[in-house]
């Protein structure tokens, strides 16, 4: 129903610019592209294609200038604003809308009321709507990129092509190469492997709108803040899910919890970061064995992940070239600058003991947690759409497809803290 309403509105708006009757096209089920092609064909037959090009060129220039002018007005840093942008930054939203309607050939655009503009002329294909959409998109994408998250520093990034569950396997070891006697035969062998987790994408989204009142009141703060807030929320949502998985110790594919005595990934020394505790944790990770075999994986530790409550202590420990817990200054700290510290506030209250618990993990390639995106696209989609009948204003859909999965328990060790 919404699709048909959108098609009707777009065709009506397009035909209005060229003094054509839209009913025939709408009744015949023509698409907007079909109507546009028919209009171009008629213009060429009538020998008047040049004026269309001139109007389009003027509209393009105004759109670029108005887009950058609006961006400058709301405080965005535009490196090279389009020509005329600084002259247009002082226009109100209503003034800008009327100027775009004038360029689109709407008669008496300057005398239209606010409700007439919103109700009859500002469709998703209009010049002014495009300016608003591009500005909101610019604000959104910048805010998403700048969001204060840490999950991307140590988790593995992956891609999935659809929403179906995808099986993974924990690759083990191949059999040792055996001595082959003279004229002897090679013995057949099978690589050891065991079934691992299932990775799957989910869709996360929201919808927000700019009201008629915001347009009439020239509320440009809406454009500068609301898209940014939703962008940050999208990125922070991934961050929270990653740390919730790590901290809450869920059951994984083998039926045991992520941190389990049989997984050999819980520190025997429970304390703040110390040489003794970290040495025990490093040994545990180094001594993890490949699936189905006795070969030790020798996994090196790369990251120390801590709540903000331990960030200062961890920094002092890793940043000291002597052991902070020893009175003798000649005793070196073997972990001096050996690990990258990642601190995130999501850990502090993720569990009752969250402010004391900390972890070491392997490098990103062997991270215990993987974040997958649909076809690798990690930027949320933001789409302007036609508001429902009877609602004046603007509406945007925001959505992103991702999945967060524990993919390995051997590449992480937990310390329960004091």
C-alpha cells in the first residue's frame, strides 16, 4: 500500500512539472522510470530538450550550494563548500523550500502556505527533500564513524551473504608424518576438526521523523542532533552486545559456558593485573590444544581487556618496566608494554562483579568474538520515505544487519579479579 501511494505521488509530482495529466500513467501501472522516459521522448519530439537541461543544471547547482549551506548552518565542517553555499546558509528551511519549488517550475511558490508546501509539493523526489536527506545522511554517517566504541579494536570482522545460519568448524591438526620404509606405502589420514558455532545475521533498526512543527519553526537543530543520536545508538548497540557476550559467560556450541574449567580459560590466580596472574593466564592460552589432537597451539596474548574501574591499574602495570608489586627496583616487569589495553565502560556493570573481572585475548585474526555484517557493509542504511497519509513532515528508516558470535574459547582467558 505504501509503495503504491509513493508511486502515485512521484508520478503526479513529475507530471506537474511538465503540464501533463498523470491519471493515465497511474491507471496503466507505469513506473516512475517509465513516465520519465515518456516525458523525455515527448520533449524530444517537440524539439524542446534544451530548456530541460538548463533547468536541471540550475537545480543541480542550487542543490549542491543549498546542501553545503545547510551543513554549514548546523555546524558541519565542509572542506570545500559548493559555490554559493555561504550565501545560502542564512536561508530558513521554508525559504529554501520555496526557492527549490521555484526552480522546479511550481507557480506562485513564494505565496504557498507552509501546509501547502508540505502536503502537495515536498515529495521524496523533490529538490528540497533531497537536500534535507543528504544533509541528514552526512550527519548520520559522521556520527556513526565518530562514535566512542572499542569492540572494533580487538574483535574479528566478518561478512555473511544472507540471513541463514552458517556453520563453522574448529580446525584441528593433521596426523604426524610417518616414516615411509623403502618401497613402502603412504598411510591415509583425515584432518581432525570439530563442529563450532553457528553465525547468523539479525536486523536492527528504528524510525524517526521530523514534524510539521519543526519545519515551520525552522528547527535546524533537529538535523544536526537527531540523526547523530541514532547513529551513535546503532554503533553503541554493537559495542554493548559484544561486551555482554564476553561478560555474561553464556553457553556456547559445546554446551559448556564460554569460561569453563574444561575449557582451561579461567585464571587460577584471581587478582588485579599482576605478574603472577598474567603469567598464569598466558600459560593457559599458550597450552591450549588443537581440536582432536594433542598439539599445543602456542597462542600468544595480544590484548588486555578491562573495565574502566581497572583501566588506571592496568596502565600502571603494563607501562612499568619494573614489577610494581616488588620492593626491589631491579626486578623487571616481563609484561612491560607487551599487551594493548582496551577499556570499556560496558564491562563495569555487565555483571555483579564486572568492575573486577578482566581478560586477555589473542590478536584480531584469532579473536574469540566475531562481528559479521551483511556483505561486509558495516554502515547502517538511512532512507527517507513518504510519511503515512495524514502525517505532515519527514520520515527516515534506519537499519543495519549484523551478528555477534563467540567463535573460539581457546583465544581468551578470564580473571575473576579480587
